[in-house]
């Protein structure tokens, strides 16, 4: 299956993506993790991306799209993947459509993890990642509202919404149910 996960920062996408990937036997591709990995290894891409992660802004499309396109070339992604954190804008969604078309394929499902803003703030503040300070969190939420939320309409036809308030296992069970697994 080829699946995209949508949802605001703090919705628990990463954790659920990991569990879904294990269950479905497909790789979990997180652009945030790929950027952080590049930053910790001080690659050229990491050096360029760091200032955007530090401020909570989107890394420019040219860098991000190339990162994903390269990752989709890896053998483990040939038969399916869970994309977590990409696409994050309509522009990226168009780029993804082209990447999939070039591989003669399309998405099977888009899952939206839905959580209230207050719950998100509480969760993020207790997570403590380097970019989880209040200013940066508020900026990431604004970027989500402005850039990413329009994807809920863009993917209207394939969108399945999961209530992401509850225990990890509860949310996981809901996600599997909407995927028909
Ligand atoms: P969260 O879901 O908590 O916002 P992520 O790990 O998904 O965390 O993303 C962290 C940061 O990585 C973002 O704030 C952004 O700077 C960068 N990033 C991740 N994915 C993308 C993307 N698709 N396009 C541009 N920037 C991205």
C-alpha cells in the first residue's frame, strides 16, 4: 500500500506511522527524520535544512522533493510506503503525484489524524524535542494551517479521518480499521 499521513505537528503521526509500517511490512518514510538524520551527520543537505527546522518553517521544495524522490528509489519502497510529513503543501502534493506517475502508480489512501489545537500544544510542550519551544511550535502550527491543511481538500477523494485522541493502541486500531486491515 502507498499511504500518506496528514495531521498537525503533535498529532502522533510518527508513532502511528512506525506501527503501521511494521504491521503492513512497508517502510516508514518521515521527511522530518530524514532531515534530522542529515543534520546530525552534517551533510550538505543537513546544513541547508537546519535553519528551517530550527524556525519551524518548511524546507524549500527543491530540497524536500529531491530528498523524497531519492528515497522512493530505494528497493524497500518499490511496493509500498508510509509517507509521514510529506507532502506538506499543495505544491509538494503535485510533485508527489508526478513522482508516482513516473513510477506508474498512485496513492491508495490518505489518513488524516485529527486532534484539537489545545491537546496539540499540551502534547508538544511535554515532548521536548529541540524544535518544541513555544514560538517554534506556534509557527509550525501556523505553517500547518496555511500550507498543509489545504491538502485535506486536495485529497478529498482518498481522505480517511482518524480521531487521534486516545491511547496509542486505540488510535492504531482506528487507523487499521479505516484502511480495511
Ligand atoms: P512535526 O510533525 O512535529 O512538525 P516533523 O518531524 O514532521 O515534525 O518536521 C519537523 C520539521 O522538518 C518541520 O518543521 C520542517 O522544518 C521540516 N520538514 C519536514 N517535512 C517537511 C516537508 N515535507 N517540507 C518541508 N519541510 C519539512
